[in-house]
C-alpha cells in the first residue's frame, strides 16, 4: 500500500528530545524531497524542515534552527527528524510529506503525499 507513516511522537518535558521517523511503503523516498510540517490547534500548518532527494541540502524554520536535524536513511526508506531542546511552543501534530520535486521547498502545494501525523506534546 502506498503510504507515509510517522512515528516517534510523545509527551516530553521542556528541554527534552525526540526523534520522529517517516517510513514509506509503495514509493521510493529517494526520488523526492521530503518535508516535515507541524500544525498546532487553531494554527495553520507550517514547514519545520525539509531535505533534498539526495540529502545534500536541508532547510529549517527559524524557530527550530539549531535544535532540529532532518536526515535520511535510504536503505530503510525513512526520513528522520531529531528534535532537541524542545519547548511548549513545539507542541503540534507533526507530518511528513513527499514533494513533487527533488529540491526542498517550504511550499505546502509542492508536496503531494502526506502522512497522517504524530502528536508531539511538550509540557511539564
């Protein structure tokens, strides 16, 4: 079945870390740039990070720069996002998505396949 599945979301204390995973079936992720997005209650979905098909180019939202790291494991057909120094403002549902393009982009319209999301909650 053709799908993206996110995992790794959890309840974590401020300052903690999580690693999110996005694993694909039915498609080869190495043909696509991949983005991580998040959506908090009452807010629009926003880009968090993205990575080119070859893994050589990455981009991050200003709010997560220096704290989050996106990476790829081609053998596992998986994209990861390591999240460190988490704050309550990082609380959201996190989605991975595959782009129509090879290069990364913050534009949601350039992503044609989306996972169902995984909940990240940062709270004491």
